[in-house]
């Protein structure tokens, strides 16, 4: 008789996790913070703009719960080299040069203490 389907090693959760973890450094996704977006910039604008640099894995123009734009967003590109190309030249979206930097995990733009900016530390 055939073994039960849940014993199939190809469907093992461990195998699925191992195959999605790559050792190739170029395959690491790179997330960028995008600041200074106009209130008209949409997630689609961002995706269309950054797709010229490489595959866009994720991208979002952040909004308030009521739908108002927050003026910043994020884009995740498929490789660090694609991110470097973006960071190496000014990016103009909706007629405005936006502020770009590498996204730091666990931080949000509003997490910067107000005093740090006024003291010139931010």
C-alpha cells in the first residue's frame, strides 16, 4: 500500500522553508524608505517607477486610516544592486525629488524623537 500523503518529503514544511532561503547574496531583497511623496503619489506610481530598476517585490504609499496620504512609503526590490542603483541617483516621482534611504527594520519615520531633529541630531 502507498504511504500516507502527509509523509511526502516534498511537501514537508522544513523542505519548503529551506528552498526559500537562498545563500546567494544578490537574491537578498532590499527595502527602501521613500520620504517626501506628494499627496497624489499612489502605490501604483511607485511600482511603475521602481520597476525600471529591477523586480519590485513589494511597494506601498502609506495612508492614514481615513485614506489621507502620509507622505512616505516603502519599496522592496529583489536585489541590493537594484537598490544601489536607485540610491545613486535622484528619484523624481510626480514632479518631486523624493528622499530615499535604506529602510531599517523595526523603525518608523515618526519614531525619531522631536528633540533630536531640533538639536540637529536627526
